[in-house]
């Protein structure tokens, strides 16, 4: 790679990681020497295996707190809920429903927000509602059974409250918003959606049980899909990495990308909006994942690799610490995440010539090196390299088939309520995929609790390590970070790989459409949008016609009019069907871009290698081919 003509520039010299500028966070690095080598181990006696027990099904009820309508397997009633406090809901529901109902899903009304106007944050209002006085005999739930969580989850929009009466009756109050947006559906339709969800999953997962949340359900379904042959390498389960490596991934592998781009980077009036349908795209990114204990690839070791070994390492499941330099002529969105001020904040530098240090997954590093505009300079500082496997593929494939069947039923069913129920159920399958992957990330455990104020209103002593999160007239709430648990399903490397691939796909992804000339998949996403495109104009007043392939065809002799395009005094290359200015091919690492300030056809370091402005899609950088420039 380095030093070879026609290759993107990948620098691999041993060097210390550069600090971030200004107030940006400095991400975790692996210690040098033996101390860092100790990170690369598996947790003792901890591996992901198929469970030896079956989940118990829990009775469910669905309650609209705005109308008081309650639906469960035994029927439908309308309740008088008063102000819909916890005490009023528990009292009213169990006056008509049996104690076997252990989950109450709120479909509308959001009773936990009833005091939101008195608080600065929704989370505070939720905490007050969850910790309000209880009916006689009820207490906050303590742990029970396998895979059982206890205590409240104080979430601003989808909280979970857990209570018990005596030793045998346990109840959760949850928001159905964890699974899908009900979009005004009544409780009967929401219940029908859960029935359709179970029916769609049953052919693919024999012992499917719908648990309280899609994340719990997704992890449980995966654990029961994890059937490795007795003679296979991972027959004893997929090992869980050391706490140090899990902590590193937690600190350096973010999830989604949210970025607001404002003028002057974009016009005051946005010329158009583009939407990419990636409703179930996470499934595609589960086809290959890292398995086992990773190998450490230091800068010196990467530099000592052959070109082929470097390429293989960058395309294998991996996570890299890199120093990045953005090309000076870069005029598009940022490609790689960088640490920003804040506990879990990321931003995407885009300024030409800027250098920063960060961690990124293999998909994003490869995109930076081989994007359709111009390669970024990447210096490998350190990295984690896994063996490639497919632990998630069977699970995600089954979920995709269930999702597709529900979507198909929603299109053709003759009953409107069932159509809506199937639509909602299909969204629940998507939630199982998304949140199921998220649960492998295994964030540090945060426990919450509440204590009553003293008789004089004094704040009681908090548990060791806890911090105060809220205070009301009667209670204080607290939370405590308990670090990483010994969880046999903790695989942040799987979640990090999917998230990195999904972020990269937002920038450039292959589509199902084929280029009629090359037969290769056309590319789409942000880097292929109009910003920074090569616009085409003809020397005559005639308007170019739009071809079905999405490219602009012009008459012979037309030149590229983009200001940053290499001197457009020379004609564009002529193809079999049209004259176009297009970008890089599908394998850009075999080529090198021309000097952006030079003229079309300028030599670029190899005999006969010249820029003809040719490539698969209009608006990309300039492809280089071994050919003569047409006069």
C-alpha cells in the first residue's frame, strides 16, 4: 500500500496517538507493552451458549389511560382510572383482571407525564410518577427467577415500573412505544398486533416467548438460534472478551449518526430532499461479525504487513485507532466520527486539511480510503482484528422472513383492523432486530432507586456510589453505575460492527439497480447527492436530456463546468452511449486520483495513466484509465 503507485495512501508508521484539539474528548487507547497485551483475553468461564431453560410466558393486558379501555385475553372493560396514578391503575386493573396478568402495556395517555409542567426534564416527571404512593400490600419489585430484572427503569418516554404484591404477584407497567408507535390504534388492535407478532415468529423460532421489551426478546431468540455443531470451533459458545476490551468498545464505538448541516454549508433554501429506505438494513450488516478474542494490530505490525495482508485486515471485522487527515479540496460531509465535547458526543469533521485522531470500524475506515470522491489519508495507530464469523446471520435472516410475511399480509388482508395489526407487528419485528443488536453492546449497568425524605424534609443518606438525580416533596431518586456485569451475551464487537457498517452505508451503499453499461450495482446515499457534483453544460443553448440511468447525456465536445474540476478546457471522454463526467469505479484502490488543480488528462505517476473523468455515476471524483485522451 504505502509507496505503491496507484494505491490510496495508508500510512502505517509507529507513532503516538495525537491529542484532540481544544475541548474535545481524548478517547481511550490501549496501553503499550505487556499491560495492553493483558487486555486481549476472554473472560474465564463466560461464553454465549444456548440456555438450558425455557422462558415462561407472561400474561399481558393493554390499557389506554386516556379512555380507560383495558383489553386482555379475558375480555374488554372500561375502567375509571381517576388521574391514572400507579395506585389507581393497579387497583382498577386487578379489580377485574386476574393476577396472572403480569404486564400492563400503556397504549395511549402517557400517565407518567402528567406532572411534566412542574419539572425541567421529562425524566424527573417520570421518576415522580413511578415513585408515587402504592396501594396497601404493594412494594417495588425485587429480583425473581431467571432473566428477571427488578426495580424501575426511569426513561423519559418509555419507562418501566415493576411492583409486587406479596411473594407471588408481580407486575410491570410498560409503554408499548418500546415496540412500535401505535399511531392511535385502540388497545384491541395493539393486542392483535402482539398476537400476529407471535404467530409470525413461531415458524422460525420454536420456543418463542415475547418478553417485556424487543431487546430482551431479540437476545432470547438469538440465544435459542445459536445452535453450533458439536464438532465446530465455537461449540462451547462464543467467548466474552475482557472487561477492558468491552470498555474500550463502549467508549469508542458509537451508534447512530445525527448531524444538522446549516448554512453556509448548504443553501438557505434546500434544493431537494432525499430519503434512503433502510427499514430493515441492519439485517444485511449482520452477515459477517467478529468472533473470538481479537488480535492486536499495532502500527508497527501493520506497517510490516504485505499489501495483501493490509487489505485483508482492513476488510475483516476490525476496529481501528487512526490519525485522519482530510484532503484540502474536500467539499462534502465528514466521513469518520471524532470525539466532541460531552460524555457520549460525536461529530464528523469535514474541513479540508484538518487532522484528528479517532477510533472507527472497518467499514468506515474503508469508506474513507475508497470513497467515490477522493481518498482520505489514514494513519493506522492501533487496532483490534477478529476472526470473521456469522453468529448473527441465521437470527437476522429469520427475523427478516417474519418481517416480510407480516408486511405482505398487511397489504392483502381483507379486515382493516388485521391489516393495521400486521403493520404494527412488522414494526415490532424491526424493533427486535435493532434493539436486539443493541443489547449485545452491554452498556454499564445503571441502577435507580428512591428514598423518602426525612420528617423535616432532609435528604437521606444515599447508597455508596449513588448520585442524586431528582427530588420531590416526599422522595429523592438516585442512580448508580455498577460497571459491566458478567453477562454471557456481552458482545459489543457485534453491535459495533453493525453500527459502523450502517453509518458507512448512509454515505455510500450499493443498490439493487444495475449500471446498464457495466452491469455493476449503482451506488446511492449521501456522497452521491448533488453537493459537490460535476455539473454538465453544453456549448449550445439546448438543454441536456435526462436518461433513464440517472446520468446526463450531452453532445460530443461538451466539457466539465465544475469549478474545482481539473481544467475543463479539454473535452470529456466519450462513452458508447453518451458523453459524461463520472466518478470512481467500484475498485478505486487500484487507481489514484488526478491532481485536482491540473488539467484533464494530466499524468498521475504511471505511464499511460491519465484522467478521463470517467466512472459509474455522475458527480463523483475522476476515474483514471489507461487510454488516450480524445481530442
